[in-house]
């Protein structure tokens, strides 16, 4: 096996704005196993929240708003539905790819001044997610609002809505249409899909910052995917609810009224010697311009010709054995799709994991993101630590595949391809409010490294944990949040360690908190490394003479999310 069994690349450049609260700088720390709140030293001694068991169904019912008072359908429709002349104008603009066609349509259809809705909503639904519920949910949404305000992503891409639909609203507003102006100001977006779909929509909305077309519409979520870590993190639940038909109405109301908070996104740039073929995931695109800190590359260490790729992530970037196993299983699923059929139960495929209360992200008083479209038939990426169907057979298949890759039996193996990351990977970081790169030691027994933005990872697991104030102070850390301009970097040793971390019997290796990261991958004995970004793994070829670099830094503008709790 000529591969980095626990290796991938990351590099980082600091475009990150200063932290937006007074929690000072987050410092890195080198790795010793750090306790979380499991009764270990450094954890929250109360431990009460850690032992609260909540089923996936209860999480979903609460997340999608089955608690609370009733709301009439007509009252909801009045609140969120746009006037007919605007709905039709938006659709005609998008269908014709002509903003002027929509403006003309609106002028012909509008007979009198009308009041704008209090909380106008547009829904993007990935009808291929959620099994048979996708098409049914689409019909339910159209019934509760209007057909024109529900966009099936297989028919209308979010970048098309931004380029044509929103532009039509803006043109109407600039022409003196007060209703269109208020709708543009108040507009919120609901994404019915998994983490990949949410990230896709957020990425397309990011062009609004670049073109100074504000405000950025706040985004709410209906979880239809596999991991649903973004949905969990913002209080929308971890899976599609059992009583979904009654839940959807309250979800739409909450999406139109819920409080807003912020979400960091992170730009990853990869530079490799040109010539090697690489099959990249949808999240990474080829680029002619490589934004990398050239001062970090010594003379003679950069080849004459390089290939450059970049992308944006919202949850995590990982490097090493976890990405290798995910890559192999991802290919297995594509080759044998019948193995991954059926509803997703968000179960850890290695060990059955207990459910617990999802941690919620804190907002602070205060994203160049990717624009584009996914190919037809695109599916949600598998979440980290791959979530599997309820069928025990599939869990056994994934576990068996993990074992065959050496993920579980590392201590027993002498295969050089199963070396730890320290021999092939160098890490440098920038701390918050610092312009200087600092070297970080890779723990000697680590075979996977993860840079995490959210609390949730791998279908609601919390490998960083909830750390006690004393431990935070001792390590120079601050409390982790998704809008703090920092990534939490931790390591996993092998499959057993990862499994126990995910059930919170032990903690991950806390390595650092950083506002920018640079990974340098050295070829050594390996011909390839394995990387993963927000659930999309790929195999990265390596060159024997030159290093591969990955730089990660925060996108300057934050996305705006709607809280579901």
C-alpha cells in the first residue's frame, strides 16, 4: 500500500479578521490527550449535559418545531407568500435567464400597490435527499406557500436564483417598487437538504458580498441529508422528523421569525506539482490563481509548473486515515449503490453511538464563497465517520473495510504505509490576531488530523468536547464557536481511538486553535495522500521531489443563519 495511511494536506494563509468577542487569542497547543467533560481532569465536573439521552426522533421533532402553539395555514401563507406578480416575475426571469423579462412581466401584472409579506421565504429543496420524503415534502411546501417560491435544485440552481431571481427583485426595487424593495430586505431562505446542499446554497449566496448586493439572506434548514451537522448546530434537528407533515408548517414560521446568528466559512487552497492527474471532489475547483503565502516556500522548493485548486468548507477539513477509509467506502458505495439504499438513521458505522443533546452555536454581536452548480444527480456527501443506513450489514461492511485498511489494527502492524502523520506532514498555524506562522508538532501516534469549525462532526458527534475553564486556560484555548474566526485542530490515533472519542469515552488529541493553517505534505515512501472536506474525500497524488501545500484561512464575510431553537 503506497499511500499515506493517515495523511492529507493543509496550508493556511491569514485573511482572518480579528475575533469578534473578548475571548482574546486562541493559542495552539501540542498534543497530549486532553480531557473533556466526562469526569476526567479538565472537563466540566457537572457532566449533566453529557448524559442526557435524546433519541433522533425527539431531536427532530424539537428541531422542526413540534413544540409550541398552533398556527393557521392561511395565517402562515399570508406571512411568507409573495404577491403573485412578484412570484411570476421571479420565475420568468429565472426560466428565461433574462432579468428584463421579469421586470416587464411585473409591470404588466401589477394592478395596484400591495403590502409586502412580513417574512417572505424562498425554499431550495434537494428532492433526491430524504428518500421518498423529498418529493412529498416539495408538494407540501408548495401547498403551504406557493409553487413559485419552492425551487427544486434539480431544476433551478441556487446560483441561477442569485444571478437572475434576486437581481429581478433588486431591479424592481430600484425602479420604485416598494413591495419588491421590502421583500428583498426581509427575504429569508430555507434549504431542505443535507450539509452538502446547505453549503452549496451558502456558497452561491456568497457572491452577494463580492458584488455588494446586501443584505445577505439568512438561511434556515430542514434536515434531509445524512450527517446534518449544520442543521444540528443551528437548532434544526438531526434528521427528518417522524411527524413531518405537521412539523413543516411550524418550521416555515420559525424560519421567518427566528433569531439570526453567524457562521464562518473557510477557504482551502491546494498547490501541487503539475502533471499528476487528480480526481477532485465537487467541493474543489481548478484555479489559475493560487492564493498562498509564497514567503513560506523556500527557494528551489517550488516546481516550475504547478496545479492549483481551491474550495470552501463550513464544517471540517481532514487529512489521513479517516479520509482514506471514507474515500474507499465512498467508492464502494458508488460501485455498489444497493449497499447504501434505504433511510439514513445517522448511526455511526463503527460502533453504535448513544444520542445526546446537540450543542448549539453561540452567536456574537457582530464568505468569498464558491458560486456554481452541482451536476444533475449529485448526492449528499457521506459525513465524516460515514453515517450508514440502519441495515446492520452495511455497518459491518464499513467496519470490515476500515479494518482492511489498517485503521483498527495499527498498533499490531509494521507496514510502512501505515506510518503516523508526523513523518510526512508539517503543520504551521497563525494564532488569532497574529501575522506570524508558528510550527506545530504533529503528535507521534496520530494517523488522522481534523480542523473543525462546528461543534458537530460525523452526524452530531463532538470530538473537541466541552472543556472546563481551567483546561482552556492551561492550554491557551478559548471556548469554541462557529463564528469566532478559529478552527479547532485535533488528532485521532486509530479506529478504536476514533470510536471511543465519538462515544465520548475518551477525548481526541487537542492540538491547536488557529486562524490560519498550512499543511505541507512530504512524499517520502507514499505516492498519495487522502484528504476530505465536508464529507467529500479524495486521493491526492504526491511528488517525490516537491511538497504539496494546503493553505486554509477564513473567508472575510460570514454567512447569516437562522436559529431553529
